[in-house]
C-alpha cells in the first residue's frame, strides 16, 4: 500500500494525480493563498482568482510554446461538448470538414459535425479494429473541406499519432484530451486544440481550448451564447461562473509539470513508462498487445492475454496487489494501463513486475 | 480571524461552505472512502463513484421531497447553459414561452429562448430597478405559451418570490440557482427546475436539473448530444465524464443540510440571518435597502448607504474587520451580503454588529 493508503491507479480518467499536487490542493481548501477564503469559495470576479486563471494560462502557454497570437479558453462540458462546438463555430452552414476516424471519440466528433454540415471520414480504422492510425498516403482531404479533425491519442484502443498528420494544407483541429502536455504537440501547426483536463492536467469538469487567429476570427452570428467561442473569448473564459476549483487544480498540476522538466520531462517519463510495459508484452506469446507498432500509444497501453479466460484472474490478482483501473474499456474489453502525466514511474514498475510474476505463475 | 484564518465570506457565489464540509472534502482528497483512490482521481464508471452520485440524488430527492416520477440530472455549464437548453428542449420550434423578467438572469434566459422561438416578457421589472417581483394579478400568460419561466431569487437585486407564481395553468420552469435547498420550493408544482450548485450546494461546475414526467418526455430529434435532456437521462448523467469532484462535494453538502434539520432547518437559518440584516437596515435613515418589502430576499440582502460616498469606506472597514464579498454586483453597485446555506449565523452577527458600529461612527 502506498502513502496514505493510495493504490497504483491506472484508470483511464479521471486519472491519478501526483500526491504532491493532491496535498497542495487539500491544504488550500480551507484557505487559498492566504486570502482567508477557500479554493471552492472564492469569487471568480476576485483578484485572487484572476491571478489563478492568469497563471494557469501563462503556464499552458509556456509548456506548449503556444504562439502569442493564439488564444486559450477554459470551458466546461468536456470534449463531447467540443465535438459539436468546433463544428458549429468553424464549419460553414452545409460546409465540409474531414475526419480521421481512429476510434470511438473521433466517430462521435464526426457525428456531431454532421449536425452542422457535411462531415466525412476520409479514413476509418474500424475494419482493422482501430489497431493503427493512418499514414499520410492513406487518405486525401477534400478540396472544399474547412479543416481536418483528428484525435491525437485514442484511449480505448491505445493508439497515438507520432507524426503531424497531413491535412492537405487545411487547418488542423485536434482532440488532444488524452495526451495534451504529455506528448509532442506543435501548436503552431494546429488551428484548434481541445482537451478535457481529467487525464493529464487535473480533475474532470475543465476543458482547455486553444485557438489560432483563424479559429478565433471565425464568427457566426446568433449562436447560443455558451456555444460561441467569440463570446467566451471576449469574456476571457468568464462569461459565467467557470469551474473555479478545477482551474485552480489545473494551475497546480501545470506548475508540477514545469517543476519536473516541462513538456520534455513529461514526454520522457511517459516514454519510459510505456516502453517498460511494451517490453513485457513483446517478451512472450503470453500477451497479445492490441495496437500495432508505429501506432502504439505512450498514454494508454492496451492488451489481451493470449488465453483470454485468464483475464479475470489477472484483474483480480492485480486488485489484490493494490493496482486498480486496469480493466479495458467496456467497448473492447481486455486490459488497459493508462500512464498519464500523474502516473508515477514506480506504479508502472510495480505493474511490470506483477505482470512478469503473473506470467511465470500462469504461463 | 476565524478558524484556519478564514474570513467572514459574503460573496455572491462561488460562496462560503461550512468548514465541516470543507474539512471532510480535504480529508478525502488523497483517499476517498477508503478506496485507495482520491476524490479527483476516481473513475466515473467505478462503483465507488456510482455510490456517490446515487447518494447525492437520493439526498436531493429527500431534502426537496421530489416526487418519485421526477428525474434528476447533474450537468455542467451552469445556469447560462440551461437558459438555452430548457428552451431548446421544451419549446416547440417557433413556439411560445412566457417569462417573468425580475432581473438580469431572467433577461438572459429570455434572450436564449428567443433563439428557439417566441419568448415574451409578460412582466418586466426594469422600470422599477427590479425592486420587486410581480404579484399574480400583474401579468397574464399567453394561451399558446408552452411554459412560464421565472427566477425564484434574484441575486443582483436581492428580491425573491415568496409565493408560487401563477402560470395560467401552464408548466412552470424555474431558475432556482440562488435559493435551491435554502428556501421553500414545491417541486410538484414545477416541470423543470435548474440551479448552479455554487451558491447553496457546493462548488461551481455542477448544475442540478430536475424534470417532471412532462419535461422528461418532451423529445426533439436531432439535438446536439450534449444539449439533449433525453440522452443525458438515458445515460444517468454520465453521457461523458461528469464533474466527479463537484458531485462528491455536492453530496457532502447535502449530507450537511440533512444533518442540520433538512430544508426546514436551512430555511429557518436563512430567515434568521436575513432578518438580522433587514432589522439593521430598517432601523435608521442611514441605510437605504434596495428591495421592497414583500419581495425581499432571504439569500441576498442589497443596500446602499444614504450617503453613497461613504460606501468605499464601508467596504474598506469591512475588509479590515475580516469580512469579504460585500461589494454589490458591478451592475448595480452598493453593498450586497449573500447569506446562502453555507454562511454561518455567526458571520451575519458579526456583520450586523459591524454595521451598527459603522453607523454610530459615521452617522
């Protein structure tokens, strides 16, 4: 059992946070930054909170090297809200947008875009059980597409883009929910980036949206107020009461990332963690990893046992060994280990060692 | 200075919570209910979290005596999202809905409804600086209106309905953001109730929506997924990752309400607190309360000083005396004390005593 009785948590999100961050937040709950007011109880219109949100935006800008003329929003509603909102704001009525369908979330994003205009899957990995992401030659973008939408990391299937996908010169829109600030991301090559915070950046209930000048200037009249990027930008993410607590934790988590080597440090740790598991999985026929090499994710490692009937035993023994969140998403089953920014290397070492032992007992 | 250096917090929301609740949450942050996983880090698909959300819904049902055939949702996006969502789901395309415009929030709700159909202010208090809410004879509902929308408590102006407004036999939709679980509410007389949690029930980022069988059965095809009550209901508030932390705090706050006399206890405390301040305000010409008798709010007490130039001094001296959040909303200025469920009677006693002293020094 770890510190304070904490288990090794490999859940897909909301995900484990560094204990250092959790402790700092707990200490600020009754009285934040000496203000006399607790984190949950501070007015979003106060200077105390303005400092927090400004700090979180500055850190995000530094960590991701966000160009100065790009804008940042902290919204609510998760990526699922962004599936619709991106299309509503960026597509012309009855216009076109192209999608790389590398998993369930991409499919859902496409479905919402089709409420606005003509969304099209220029590539769809479903015939191959979503075991890979596409290469650049595998699809072509329609001439009239307003943008290309893709999902940088696919949590369910454990695949991830390790290159910037060709967009045929069109703007790129990316759902980076599961690898933002944990994998390489060239912001200047994208026009809109969105991500729920609950995997790499903090608790659920905060969505980060990064907009290029092009995305920020797309303006349609008459959109529902809460669905209009332009209005949120003009109100600096405080059109209405934001998730103040969530933004505070986001800032603390980003500070932790900065203290621990920034984006490069996070990438290195995530590489080390995932390679540790892939090395076990590739070591014998006992394991059957899902994603194909070249498309394998650093954030979510997914696999089956060659003998699938052993999977419940694997999960039960993992639980006995204080490891949780390993059950694969109900959509594909099997096993999944999520290795987001907050997941300590020690947890992955414990898992790799448990796997080796499990194989020798049951293999 | 109070416990842990906490000041008396009269902010309009996010608002003060009972220290008992804050402490309990802080203790659960690294390890929730002995699960080995912290509150922010628990999967929304786990049985541990399912127990939390079920408990919060059960408590809400008990506290408000919600009829069995009514449904409850915990969503994101605040009341501002509901301004649009209620109209989108409940109004027919180009249909009608009537509004009692008792303040800024009601006006905003009307504006969003007008994106869907024909929203109409059957009563508008703006000519009288929103000093009252209407009486039943003051307006009439259109025969073809789908529902009447009203705001039970008006935070900016400090007014509140103390009767169930006549709706001409139509369904009632109420924005109860600022008095839910703190003032009388006959749920069975309403068809849709919505409320941001950040005033009486917990942190920002959680919205409670209560739907009658009529509201739950209004179904339009093709709504954006996140805007469709029907889909949220079918997914039991977990269409996507909800604000898990916020729902945990909501449950803890509702438990506190139950331990402290339930709804009746909360109402009694809010009455005592507000009467304490109104009694000072009515005691001399030094003060100029904003709301008219009969419409005065138990949740937000708003006033000016007869000598308005003294207001900055009042606020500065209040700050010196460890009292915060008293500056009136930028829309109307003056002074406002918010006395939501989490505001202790002791804080209001301190404020009343400070006011009496201020008057004797400056009157």
